[in-house]
C-alpha cells in the first residue's frame, strides 16, 4: 500500500511578463547598415526616438540606459571597421544604437519546473517552527532555452508553504572571466568536446601548466589571424567557448533573489542550463557552502557543470571532469563521507551510479548502485536531487520512467557510512502524476531536483508535466519506516 502524500494547494506558474533585455546581433554586414543609418539622423531626431524608448522600457528593466550603453559597446568592433570613432558618439546616439541591438527575452514564457530547495542562509527574525527557503527552478522560454531562476519561500510550524511573489525586474549577472585553468583538465575536456586535436596541440604548446583567460584569448586571436580557413577558425572559437564555461558571476546587492536569473553564457550552454540540483554542503570545519550541479546543453553535447556560492549573489562556475562526469543527473552528497566527496550520477542514461573523489570537480570510477527494478521505472531510474541525511541513512528521492514515458517519484535509503549499501527501496511510487498534473509542456511527468526535511515532514517541490511547480509532503518517520520494512 502506498504512503499518504499531501499535495499542497500552492502552485508556481510561469510568468511571460518576466523579461530580460539581451544583446541582439544579426551579423556584421547588417550591423554596419544600421549604424550608418542611425548616425545620419540629426540630434533632434535621435532624441525624439530614444526618449520614448527610455520612458517605456525603464518600467520593464531596472537600468535600461546601462543595458543599452553596454550593448552599444558590443558593436564597437563594427564601428572600427567602418571608420567610426565610438568615443565621438553622443550619449543619445549610443543609447539609440544600443536599442537597435537589444531584444527582450521572456525567460518563463514556456515552462517553469524541476525545482530544487535549500535552507536560506538568512534565518533571522523567524518564530519557532518557521524556516525560510530558497527554491531554484528551471525556466524555459522561446527556443526551449533554459535558465535558472529563484524564489524565496516560507514554511511555518504547521507545514504551510508560502512562496513570496516575484519582483518587478529581472537582472542578469555581471560576468567575471578571471579563471586560472589547469592545462591537463582543460585540454582533456576540450578533447571530450571533439575539438580538433591538432588545434589543441598547437595552442597547448604555447601554454604553461596553469594559464589564465587573457593569455588564452590572445593566443587564439593571434592564431585565427594567421589563417583564412573558416573551419579552422571555428575550431579556435570552440576552445574560447570552452574557456567561457569557467567564470564567475555577480549580482547587484540591490536585487531580490527573485530578480536574479542565471542565463546561458557560453556557446557550450547556448541551448540551456538544465535541472540545477542545489545542496547545502557542510565542510569539515563546519562552514557552509551551497553547490549545484547542472547540465549545460548546446543542442548536441551535454556538459555537466558545478555552481558554488555562499550568499546567492556571487557564483563560481566550472565544468566537471572525469569519466563519471557524463550525461545528466549528477547530485552531490551534502558532506564528505570518510574524507571524500561523494556524488550520484547516471552516466549511461539508465542506472544510478556512485562516485567518490578527493576533488570536487574531478569524478572518475563510477560504480553502478541501482538499476531499474519495478514496472514503473523500467525505462530508467535516476536521482531527484542530493541525498538527505537522516538517522536511518541517506534518503534519496528517485525518479522512474515507465510505460507511456510516465515519470513517477520513488525513494531509496542508503547506509550512512557506506552509501553503496542499499538499506531499503520503495517497490511502489511515492508520487504519481494525478489527473490534474498530467497535462502540460511534457505530459505525464513529475520531476524534482531536491527536497528538504522540516518539522518531521519531507517537503518535495516538483514540476507538473514540465509546465508549473507545486509541493508534496510526507511524514518522514512513515517514509523511513516503510523503507526499513522493504529491506535490501
């Protein structure tokens, strides 16, 4: 008999009004025509055009003049080609040019799903029994491009969940490219990305064992200038695109967490940042850092990546390396076990694997932990977020795919000191899509990227058919009891 699950009367829906202003560029030739025509306008005409644009879009973006100025500067190389001095442009000319190279993108217009939840770093001014949460979501817009967005929520002593309304603006972060790369790891990842080996050898011979972004960029630009072969130029670009996958981002301190969006930055994630699994990680000295594994997708290749932050303002981003850092579904345990980092993965797209590592960004030697066993999960099994530590063992919420590609949630209990030992596993689903949840962007799918325990209840945020998100809860003692009954 299946456990009783309480579905909360809370749903978080996509909001097509939440837009970001992105750089819009259709190639050098068209840009040259636009620039020439704009600069033929009189100062009066320029003012007459830009003034209503600023009035209208200042209501939709926190600092539209800063955005337009930044986008104008991105076409400086085109101006240089046609002999226009960027510094000689008036402020209004720069703003107007920037507007022609800007478009709005609705980050949530298609779907809002696959949530992950962690305890908010700020638990101040709460009453007994309350907890403040941060929930991440996968937001999908035009072209099925995914990004990571956030909401803040509160759960009270009675288990009632309130999701705070989103702010009026959305901000992308400032990108900081100051990474120092390990030559061995970087070029191994480049080879995995099928970049031409002769190009990699040529570049690698000019680099020391540690190098930075600025040096790599100079070498690549110099090499590109020595060839007229467009295919070779593309291979050089791929190396630079890979370097862009290592970076830091920083959000303005005057943003609410719902204002922050982590949008694809590098070409290797241009089709989306998918299914971030956040975890509150306790270091050996007792300090806390938040990690998230996610999948970067370029339309063909999957690149597992790692986010890390302490405050949800500043994030460090880097790829994950090694034979175990393949495919989707990587989920980090919330502390080291026997002195090593531990990760769950699904490298073959079907089974759950377990990995140990001395370095959080290098994962090798995956060992199969579980394979599909029951009829509701015969297509594949995977995790639904990081394992949760309980007195009885590591609780892992799983997903299983069965007939008609229906996704259900299950649960597994692993040994605390040796998580390769399965203590128990539900033989029936924990949560099944009901009649109100099976219609959406992708029908018949329930999916979660992380849960949390509060006041004796397991809170599972989950996506409903990849359209919107909601919450389900189950008494943790009943769930653990059921798992212990099933036995290995």
